[in-house]
C-alpha cells in the first residue's frame, strides 16, 4: 500500500488528488480521432498557463509559447533510474530523427523533486542526454501549480536507507504547440517515433 | 553407409582416436547454471543514480530466484520493477524474482531493472560496472555490465 508522506515546501501529496482528477480529465478528453496525432490528441487543444524558472546561472526560463517552437514536457526526478532516463533517451532519438528541425523544439524536463534536484542538478541531468535539453527546478509554489495545471500526480514513497525516498509520478510526455496549447499526450510505453512524427507535423 | 575395413595394424590408432574424441566430449565445460547476456547500464554522473538491465538465463532444472545484487561501483544496487498504478509510475522493490527452469528473466526499460544508487564515479559510454548477482541457491554470479548509449 502506498504511503503518502507529508513534506514541507511543495505539497506534492496535496497535489495528488487534484492531479489525478485533472489527469483523468485530460485523458478522458484525449482521443486519437482529431488532428491526426500519433500520440493521444487533446481535443480541443487546451491552452496552458506559463511558468517561469530560474536556471542555476541566474538566467530565467519560461514555458511561455515562442513562435514556431513547440514544447515537449516531462515531469520526473533525477534519482529515477528507469522511466525518466528512458524518456530523455527517447527524446534524444526524436531529436536525431528531426535533424536540423529539432533546433526549433524545446525539450523541457521539470523535476517533481525540487528538494533534492536543485536547478543545477536538474539542468545537468537533462543536458547529460542532450545539450539542448532544458532541465528546470522550480520553487515550491511554481512546481505545485505546474503539476496542477498539467494534471501530473506525484507522491513520495518510502525507499531504503540507500535510496532515500522514491517519487511516484505521472509518466506521460506532453506536447504543447507554439501557441501554448496542449495538443497531445504520450503515455508511458508510447514509441518515441510517435512524438517524432507529431513534431514533424507541427514544425 | 558401410565403413571400409581397417587394416589390423591401424586398429589401435583408430581406437586411440576414438578414445580421444570421447575424452574431449566428456571434458566439455558444463553448462553454466546462470548465464547473463545483453546487459547494459545507463550513463550517470558521479554520485547520481544509474540503472542496469540484464537478461538472465536459468539453465538449472528447477526454478531459481534472483534475490539480490551487490556492487562496489555504487553505494547500493537494488532490483526494482516499474509498475503503473493510479496513472503513476511506481518502483516496486523485487527481492525475490523467480526464473523458471530453462526460462529467461529479461530486464528492460519500463520493467525490471537494477537501480544503482550513488555511483562511485561518472559512468560514460564505454565504461562498465561490476555487479554480483545472488541467486536463491546461494550462487553468486559476477558480471561486468557495459555502459551504453542511452
């Protein structure tokens, strides 16, 4: 049975219930009947709020839409040995498939574990896979609001002395178009070629 | 098919050759009880988390379990399985993974994996990590796992 641990700072646990509801809503409204997406199309596309982060070097990063630049988002944590690195490795393949067009895509890894993942750690983790990947860690409020907005659930789980706590989290990838609208989701297990195909369509 | 008759003086030689072949067959190395293949590990910074994936063949005539992994290349190695529940991905510890007689345990992304906690040094493509697999019959199997392109 999963234990939900309380924590200071980001109220990940509190986000869980709301996240589940939102995730369900997004998934229920997502279908593959419109838009021709290989992923699960969100119909109608959902306008997403923007979030700002500080990088380790003090510069800012925002998820606000940029003309001609779709954004790929994933929420994970750097102590994650399986799902998160698999996702980033898939992005690397997507990027290679897109060739020069990949420069227009913003690949963004957002940590759900800002207590351990500082901005420097999150950034380094993402860039270990590709120098163009953005890895960000927000303050408690930003993280909580962003998880809410995307319907991402996250909860601490007890680990061992060696691992410290683990974090269970929604594993899907989000595709936001250059107008800031969420257009498709990619559940865990979706082939990376689906995301590549959908990005080619948007670019 | 009929073999030509051997001259009697060649008979001892033929017997000796036959014996040699028999001996070669008899001294062939026994099949390893556990065979590990297609193993690979993920890149990681020093002190960070990595993951390793292996295929383990149980050549024994009875079911055996993978009961643990040890390593000197990380603070700890734990076998986990990624499970999806309530729309979230969870990591479930696996301290007893049965492998049926003659079957293969296949670790792969999104499933069973070895979590390497706090790796002692940065792992880049071309490096390797050394693991010791512990099975339920108390067999320890050392394996060197190459770090591969993620």
